[in-house]
C-alpha cells in the first residue's frame, strides 16, 4: 500500500471556490460544503473522487440534484459532468471523540483543527491534496465567544462569524478555532504601508505569557521584508495557543495554530532555551506564509520544498537575532543528534523520498533539518547574490503555484547559470557521507586529499559522489591564519586540493561553519585539537575541536585505549579562562557530548557500544573535570552573575548557560550546596530548573521536587518540565521505575502529547536507563506505545523512533528489542502510522 512519487497524476477536477458552514456541537458538528468544481484540462482521467474519512453523510448533491456516491478506498466516487458544476454536501463529525488530534477536535474545551498533511478529509468530502488550491469562505455558527478561521473577517451576527480567505490554498492550510479565548492585540505596518492587525489568542489566565511571542512575530514580519522582500498579504494575522497538539505549530493561512509549549512563555515559567525555541518557531510558521502557503507543494514528496527552506530561513533569522556561531553550533548539535541518528539507522530516507505509506511519518529531521542543510550548501555554492537572485525568481515565477523540488532547482539554474544535476543527488541519496581527509606537506606545498563515501541505506545500496562544499582555512604554527576561509568544491569520489607558498606546515581547519552535513574522518593528535580549540578563527571549528577531544577521551576510556585526558582538561581550562570568548560559546564548549552520540561514534568505529560503560565513563570524566577546574569556578561563576532584571536575550542567556555549566561542576564537589542556594534564590525558571537538575544529580532533590510540584501544579507547561527532568536525570537502574512511578501521578495523562513526551521522550533520551540489560526499558515503552496507539497514532509512531538505533547494540539487547517490536506489530488494529514505523525499524529479516 505505499504511494509512489512516480505515480503522480494531475487532479481530475480543480476547485474555483469553497464555501463551508460549520454548526458547532462537541459531539455532533455539522459541516455543510458548497464547492465549485471544473474539469482540469491537464487531467489524464475524468474520475470525480473526493477524500473522506469517518464522515457521516447527511446529504450530497451535484448542481442541486441528489447524488449517491460510491464508497471506494479512502473516499467516494461520484458521476460528475465534464463541465463546471457545484457539489454540495452535509456531513456530521464528532470533534469530542477525536483523540488523534487530526481534523477537527477539542482541546481543553475549545475547538481546533490540524489538517496537515491529510486531516481535512476528516472534516468534509474534498480533493485533499496540496495541488488543489482554492479561495475559501467559512461561516461558523455556535455559541462560542470566539470563532476564527483563515483570512479576513467579512461578516458576523448573533451566533455566527464569517471569514474569507482570498488567497487560493490547499485544504491542508485550512483552520478553524472556537472557544473561550482572549487576545493580546497589536499591529504591524508593512513596507508598503499596509496596516495589519495582529492577534495572539490564549485561554483566559495565559495572557501573561504572550508578550514575547508577539514581539517575535513583529520581528519576523520585519525580517522577512528586509531580507527576502516578502510582505504580509491579509488584513489580519492570528496565532492561537492550544494545549493538545501533535507537533510544535502549524502555518494555516493567516491563522497559525501553536502548541502552547511553542508560544507561551514568561521568565517565571520558561527557560532561556524555551524563549529561543519559541522565537524560532514563531518565525518559522510566519515565514511559511511565502514558503509554503503562497508557494506550496505539488504533492507530499515535495515536503522539503517548504520545510527545508523554511527551516533554513528560521535559522538565518535566529542567527541575525542572536549570535550566529552559537546558533550554528546548536543547529549542528541537533542535526547530529536527530538527523545523523536517523540517517545511520533503519529509518534513513531521502530528503525527497520515492515512496511512503503514511505521510505523517515523514515530518522528519531529514526532510526538515537535512533539507535546510542542502539549501545552506546551495547558497554557499552560488553565493549570497546568486541566492537572492534565485529566490526573487522563485517568488516571481511560482507565486500561487503548487511546486516541486525540481522547480526549485531550476530557478537556481536559470538565475545563476549553474548546472545542478549532480547537486540534486543531495535530495535523492539517503545517508550521511563520510569525508576522509589525508594530507601531505612538501617544501611549501600543502595538499589535502578528500575521499567521500556514503554507506548503504535501506533500499539504496550504491551511492554516487555528491557535490560537497568544504570550507577550509589554514593556521600557521603560532596560531595565525595563513590562509583565510575558502570553499573547496568537491565533486569527485576522491579529490586533492593544493595550497602553495606556505612557510611552514599548516594546521588545517576543515569544514568551517559545518559547510556540509557530512562526517569528517581525519587522523589527528590531541595536541592539534587543543591548538584549534585555542586558535581557530572559525568559532564553529573551535567548538568542534573541543568536542572531538572530549569524544576521544571518552571513547579511549571506554575501549581501554589512549584517553588524552590531561590535554583535554588543560585545553578546557584555557578555553574557559578566555574572557574574550562569548559565555554562550564557552557554555557550549563545556557541555559534555551526549551518551547517544558516543554510542554512535563507537558503532561507526566498528565497536558494540555498552550504554552502561558509556554512562560510567561520562560520570568519571565529569568528576575529573570538576576537580581539575575547581579553582576557576568561584571567579567565573561570579562573573556570570546577571545583575539586570531578567531579559530573555542572547547576552543574558549566555551568562546563565555558562553559570549553569559551572554549577554542575560545583555540584560534583559540594554535593548540591550551591545548587540548593540557587534553587532557593531563583527568580526565573532557567535558574530554578537548572538548580533542580543539579539537585537531582546530587540525589538531594526530594524537598525541591515537592516544593516545585506544589508551586506549579496548575501550570501544565511547567509540570511537563517537572516530569521530564526526573526521567532524564534518573540513574540508569532507576529510570524505568521512575517512569512507572510518574505514570501513576494524578497529573499524568497519555492523551496530552506534551505530557506523554515529557515522560517517554525523556526516557528514550536517557540511553543508559532505556537500554538496561534486562530489557525492562524496552518492555515498558512498548507497553505504553501499544496503549497509546488507538488514542493517538501519530505520537505513537513518532515515539517508536526510540528503537531506531537498536542495531548498534549487542545480540542480547537486539533480541529483546526485536521481541518488543514484534509484539507491537502483532497488536490487533495497529494504526498504519505505527505499523509503518515499527515495520521499517524492525526491517526485513
Ligand atoms: N507544517 C508544520 C510546520 O512545519 C508541521 C505540521 C506537521 N503535521 C503533521 N501532521 N506531521 O510547522
Ligand atoms: Zn514548517
């Protein structure tokens, strides 16, 4: 039952106009549709087919005459004229029973929708595919105080509101929200002087958490005008916060719907990381107005056309609002943690897949984050001017269309004259390329030779060489930069680049700014890494040098090989003492590599990672770091004190981040004294949560946890943190028991995705706890996935990704996991979402 890209055919009928009426009732909402269809001249058949799922049809007519649709797989077929006609239907749906949170559902007493990718078909009969675009008029009838839909408000009366969206859009961008809501109101004047009303809607009581989101929205609107020349195109732009939401947020035209966790924030309840993420997601959804809505996708195989581009745009925005190098390091950390992990396991897939079973399973790090990296490389290759020209042409040529990734590449070819046929492989080849580097030095001439290989991925055994932009700089022996950054363009399997006229053998700084999503493999010494950590002018590679050094120490400790601990600790101290370096940078450089990252690294080197041994090594190294750096702590911690009132800006956040890293070190030496003091004195969530984490590590958190719970029991987003922290900081042998205890807490519910994720996402993110040898972690997660699947297939499928790394581990663990995967697969009535994911993870025997 997979769907194939190569099977695409144009829609048989196009839609000129949609009129919808909603008569709201929690368990019996009526949806009345009146749709103007016309045959598509490009169509290859004349079949009139409408998608629909779980709809109770009350009536259906064509041009006023009743018709009897034939039920077929996924929808209905009706005999229709080979000329324009009007389809009318009335259906009944049950928002209250909708726990899958797709289509029209109720969350926390309000009505809301999620239609991407294929949720609209749960609302009414419709050609629910992105290449069918139409203007919508929506009338909402009900007694809810606030009733919203896409576009501009055009009429209203007692018990009804009408909204009109003049911009043709696919059904996945439809939205409706109704309930008891209050708005933060503001406005924006566009570059051509148009006034736009801004509304951020929340449940009464949450008004105090809307200021930052509104500012982020206005900054995003301005930035898109300045950097991309894109202006907003309706009289009003609205955001609604809902507490039950499968993803972060959704870019519905003029009416973005957000998970509360992705928009609501305040200093007392949110961490610096929350603020940063919220700013990025608000920007992301806003930017979709042009890259996603005005220009949309022809079909779901083109998903990265809008998502890769929009992630790239939100990354550019964050870099402009904050520190570019710190943003880049964070982006790469998450790329490696999620996308490389995916790319190196059974779920590896192309940025443009050839087939899928359930599209919801393809909202992945590969489509989003690797997609963004591909666009970043494209920009590096064509230059800033070429990129701007190409984007201008993209908006000019394709406005109002449903496009393909090939359309996107063609725009770059036409605007810059570059042939992108080889570059296109980045979209079609799955897997993370390995880039081997060797070097020679001979009397002033230095040569770098690169060899690229991409390991096989499911369904793709052989890979062709890709175009890899490798940004390289050279440093002289005393740390001066003797060659500034230049971009080497690699196109062959193996390629050599020569640098002449050097007076001494240089130290290379390779893949500056992480110029391509590849894994660099190069034999080097701890001294050279320490040298780069001290001297590289490229902040990313400075950080990378420290990171690699830490990983070498850890892998050495685990495998009983060389562990250059002294060199590492010394380099760390030197880096920390460098007061000219941004505290945020120093905080990142001090952050330990993750245990999952070490497991992948060992596996790549041909070893079988032992999660307990990795955890032990990390603990030992953390203690060694604390002892080695202890003299530095008092002075540095004092320097990180923020005396001004809390602001969620990059400067203050950087100080708090480094302060927290230092507190972690101090906790290893004082058993939690400083953390307890910080917990008691904290006047912001970054400080209290950071201190609470340290107390958990020190085994001294009981009182603070109880106090925290009592104080925040009515704030769901803060309670999510309370759940999450206990699981992610549980000792390996106690993690499963902690999860079990927390699932019995009265505040636990599996119906709320945030709450479920805060427990089970944290569990999957605690590798030593999840991978306990006895398999208790595997069985526990499988039990809950089986329980959740009938309620919310999307979240179940997503969380099953916890098992995606299973082939790294020993035979015993693999057997245990295989048993759990088979148990899930054998569950009667398993959803298509979960069946596809778990089936792909399990793989062919
Ligand atoms: N387009 C949304 C965004 O990137 C995400 C929607 C995801 N929906 C889904 N069913 N997986 O902001
Ligand atoms: Zn998006």
